[in-house]
C-alpha cells in the first residue's frame, strides 16, 4: 500500500497536525493497550489516526496535572509521539510488548524528564490567556484579544510560546485512492463519481509551543472558545460561546454527560447569583490588577499567583461539594 507523504511527515514529527481549512487537529499514534490475558502492555505497530476539533490538544494539555502519574499517563497514551519518537518508543516494547513494571518505570522516567517543561508551558498559557482574554489590563481593555497577544509578544520575550514556535506549512492534494500513473488514467479515475481529490492545508508543528500557539490564536480570534465546564470544571473547546458544559461523562456518572446534567441544573437555579463565587472573582480581579500594576513588586505578583493556584483547587472542591460555601468563603476572606 502506498503511504501518504503527509502522514509520514506527521509521524516523523510530533504525531500532530492542524488542518487549517476545517479547524481540525489530526492526531496520529501507535495505540498502547493492556492485554489482560498476558498481563502485559502491547503496542500496535499500525498507527491510528484521530481527527478532533482544533483546540482539543490545548484543553487536554491544560487539564493535565503533569505532576500526577495518572494524568501524565493519560496524556502520553493519547499524544505519545509529542513526547518521544517512535523508534525510542519501540525500544521499550521488545517484540511488541513489555511487562507492567517495565512500562511503569518507563512512564515515570519520561514524566520526570518532561514535567518541568510541561508545567512551564502550562504557566505560560495561563499568563497569556489571563492577559489577552480573562483579565486585560486597563490599557488593553479597548483592544481585541488577538491585538493584546501581539502586544504581549513584543513586551514579553520570555514567553517562549509566543516567540519560539516553529511549524511548517504544507499544502497537498490527495486522491481518495490510487489514481493510476498516466494522464489518461488519472482523468478516468476522476470521471468515476466516487473518486475525488482532497485538498489539505496542513500545519505541522515542530514543537509543542507551535501547536499551542496556533490554538491560542484561534481562541483569541474567537473562531473557537476555550471554556471551563460549569459542572466538572475542566477546560473544553466550544464552537459556540453560549455552551457552558462539556460533553464528557460527568464525574460520578456512567452515561450522563456534563451537558445533560447542566441543562437540568441551569433550569433549577435559573442562574441565581452565587455570592461566594462572586466574592472569589472580585478578590481575584483585585489581586490580578495589583499584580499587573506593580509587576516589579514580588509581594503582589506572588500574592496573586498563590491565590490563583490554590483558588483553582478550592473552586473545584466547592463545585464538587467537597468544600462548603462557608469554608470557601472563610478561605477567601483569610487570603484577601
Ligand atoms: Zn464537564
């Protein structure tokens, strides 16, 4: 079977590409599965191609806590080639499989090697979204999110995502199957209705920064929306600004998605304003403002960062009923 060159290029890169025409992401990996009979991990030598909405990589990336083994493993299973090339990966699986211990040691080692970089990239994304979208400074308020990004890039050479992303543009036409080799063959091939030519405009990222950068641009241009699900609190990509719930299976449920649950919940409390969350966001905004006003005073910078970091966890606990409104309020007041 003849292989499409674009697939080979994706495979020799990060296993990721963006199709600009339809805002989709192409993910290619070699599936790794646990075989319960032999109790071993098996790698499939045939690659698998997945198409998903542009931005899904970014939301998966933001949702992962790379310090947690389970989260790292999840991310690695889906995007293995973004962290390691296939030849290195293949070596872990002698004759296509490896024991549980070998696999765990390998993943732990990979996690140790990568987590600092991944955490740093996450921090940068937080800062970029904060500046461009969530908490623009007074100066930036009258401008579009994407314009704020251009400003941020100029004033923040340390944000490597904005300044060091590299990718290749790739435009190619593919036939839906082998069209033959002569001019006559190819026209004949096209004359049959089922056969067609597909045009691909692909972006092939050379590094994680470039796929992150492209996704951020699409969000800031409002081609798509990065939202945090009002039920499970995880990031998701919405094609409509009005969507507030993700379509993953809701925590503690087996079939119902957050969106199923959300419809009901929204109906029940008809968006009754929530005084604790209101207090949280007021405090958050005040601290964020102080940070951007006095970026050279570590007290304000650290204070905001700490509040935001812990705040994320508190909100999650609160929304999943692990923290009462009273406890959450006390925490906010103690730290405001
Ligand atoms: Zn959700």
